[in-house]
């Protein structure tokens, strides 16, 4: 039980910061999760850890991974309020899966490539190679998780979604990138 006090204290501090400074806290959380997911994905694939993807996922999380979803999910709550709209969960899910997911996937893949040091032409080439496989995998594997997230997770703590989502994106990105580089040889 002695361990529970430090954990509860840490959780209380995190939730307090999430309430007082939501974008900053979500951005730092996304940065930490992105770097951790990138490292874990590379290690699970049996690769040596390369710094470029780790930094790319960290910078992406810090600059965009907390802020864009924060404002998007706030907008989604205002667009489809529970009290006013019929079938709000279905509408939120369709809006997120069919409009937001394709946009954020393209933006993420391009931005990650640029953060890895690739020029515009190389980033666009990689975007074309990875976009459909990663988006299809996103729709296939994250839709159920997104239903649970939209139905049961309070918007303030939906950043925990990124623990899974960022890990998934990192793993997909690294594995599909590796597969494409093997094909190009």
C-alpha cells in the first residue's frame, strides 16, 4: 500500500495540471508517449534505436500531438452536444473517422518525415507510400477503441487515447517504412 500514495499523488498532480493547463499538459504527455512509443517500437522490431524517429515523434507530440486533438475534441463536443443532437456518438464517430482521421494521418506522416530531416519531395514520396496502409490500419484497429473513447472517456482525459494511438502510429510508421525501404532495394 505504500506504493499507492506516490502513485495517487502523481495522478492527482497530473489531473490538476490537466485541468489548469490542458494544452501544455497534453502536449508534454504526447511528447513523452511519442518518444517512448518510438523507442519501444524500434526495440520490438529488433532494430537499434535510431534517434531521428525518436526526436520526430517527440517534437510532433510536443508541437501538435497535444494541441490539435485538444481543440478537435472540444470542437466535436460543441458540434454534436449530447443533449441536443440525435445519435451524438454515431455522428462524432463518423466525423472523427471519415474527416479528422484522414487529415491528421496525412499531416502526421508528412510532419514526421520532415522532422526526421527529409526534404519536401522525400516527405511527399513517403506520405504517398505510407498513407493508405497506415490509414487503413488506423480504421481497422482503432475504430473500436475510438468508440470506447468517445462513449466513456471524459474529454479532459482522452489524452490517454494517445497512449494507444501514438504507439499504434509509431509501430505502423516504423514497420511500413522498413517494409517500403526493403521493397525499394
